[in-house]
C-alpha cells in the first residue's frame, strides 16, 4: 500500500512482507513520512500555525518510527501520531473543526488516477476469473478431460465443472467492460 501511495509502484509489496522484517518496514515508513513532511512544506503555505503543527507531528512520528524494534512496542504511539496528522489535515484542532481543507486536482491527473484505479479493479477479480473460464472452455472444446484441466489449473474436477457452468461471469464481464468504456468516453 505504501509503495503505491507514495512511490507510484505498480504492484504493492504488501504489508506482510514489510512486517516480517522490522528494519525494512522501518525504512519504508521513514521514507513515506519524509515524503509527507516535504509535501506539507510545499503545499501548506497560507497557514503557518497548521504547517508548524503538522511538521512537528511528522517529526515526532519519524522519531517514533526510528525507535521501532522487536523489543520496543510503540505501535500505539505511532497510531496516535498518525491520527493527529489526519485530524489536522481534515481541519480539526482543539476538538472542533476550525479549518476547511480544499482539495484540487487538475483534470489530466484525475484521468490518470481513474485509469489506474479502473485497470486495477478490472484485473483483480472479474477479469482474471473471466479469462480463466475462457481457457477452461477452450480446453473443453479441444476435448481435454475435466481431470486434465483440473491438473493444469491445480483445481478439483468439480471446480472445473463449476467454472464451465458459470455463464453469469461472461455477462458480468461484458457489463463491467461496457461501464469502463463509458467512463473512459466521458473523460
């Protein structure tokens, strides 16, 4: 998640891999926090108090992240610090909303993000299952047995039969593709 959000990497490395090595996770969190800090300095120009509070909060967060160690469980401190940053960015201060955040995005960037999001959603589930189904149907037309197909896909024979009978997937895929093309056409 951090990789996609802050570095723009196409594939997230996942938090599981990060948590398995605390030094690696610490470095990823520090890199992300440094990017947040730099962004605060560049973006918040009209409210010096907010800028100062956010910079102080990100500095404190970096110090807490540096203390991450298997023998030092400071997760709660880090989470509390993150909530402070989120709260300030959303306009809260001293228990009430005292600022109105304004978010602006140019149209070209909006299109880019929508395209990436659409591609990710399409690939993640329905697209994959649809194409797996098409491969199964093709193999059945080529007179492969359920057992052979199950072996190729590492499935049970009953799962292959279920995929064969899942005609609703074709319709769902067609509808999703149509929606995607309409969304792209409205840009």
